[in-house]
């Protein structure tokens, strides 16, 4: 081999070796996981879950309270309606034929409903007011009104209600329910009215 060629080969080899020795390692080393960072992330995730559960529990409790409040309100309203219905039954009027004081068959059912309520509410006391139409003298109508009130009382007593729980009063023609001077008005004014005078709170349904 010629000296020039030998020197060329030797130089080329040195260059290759130099290049290999001078090459930097470009491979990236994977970073090691930080245990503190992983624990913090887990705590954050758990905190988020706990917060979501707490919010759900709070919403559920609020809904349960709303439902309970609505039920209580509905129950109170139903009780008020029932009590009002009972009072309306107790105070429902009965009517009489002209110049009569006997309880008509069509009004006996109204008195029967009062009997049931009075039996279910032993503290309940009532007053019966007898009324007449405008015909007849004041004295006659006062007496007739009294007979009408007494007729209703006797009906209730005969069905088991203590007489001491029922007061009577006659108004004669003094308090007409309807103004007028014909049979349409007179028929409505011949009546007994019923008033609760005691034990009217917390009425029970028969």
C-alpha cells in the first residue's frame, strides 16, 4: 500500500472514532413518579367525591324536608276542610210548614247528621233559634218560634243527646233570613238556626 493511502485510512478511522466518542446520548430517561404528587392527586380526587356526596346528601335532605312540610301543610288543610264541613253540618238549618212546629220528614236527616256529630264530640254544645215568617202577632210568633226550637231539641234528645248540651231561643219574626212578602220568602223564614256555643274546636268526624 502506498504511504498516502495508508495515512488516509488511518485518518478516516480516527475521525470515526472521534465522532463516536464525541456523540452525546440523546435518549430521554423517563422521570420517576413523585409519591407526594400522586398522594395529593388522590386526596384531591377523594375530596371531590366527598364534596359531591355531601351536596347530594344535602339536596336529598332538603327534598325530604320539603316533602314533609308539604305533607304537613296538606294534612292541616285537609283537617281544616273537614272541620269546616262538620261545622257546616252542625249549623245547617231546618224549615217548617206554615203555622207548624213539627219536624218534617225531609229535615229529619239533617238532624240525624247533627246527632252523629254531637255523639262524636261530647264537649260540643249548641243553641237552637226558632224563627217565623212575618204573619201573625209578635206574641204568637215568639211562642211559635219557641215551639220550633223545642221540637228540634226534643228530636236530638230523643236520639241520645243530653238536653243540657242544647239551649233554645225564640226570635219570632224579628230576624228574617230573606226579605219579602210572599211564600218564597216566608218559606225560608220559617226555620230553626243552629249555633255552636261551646266545644267547637278540634271537631271530630263521626
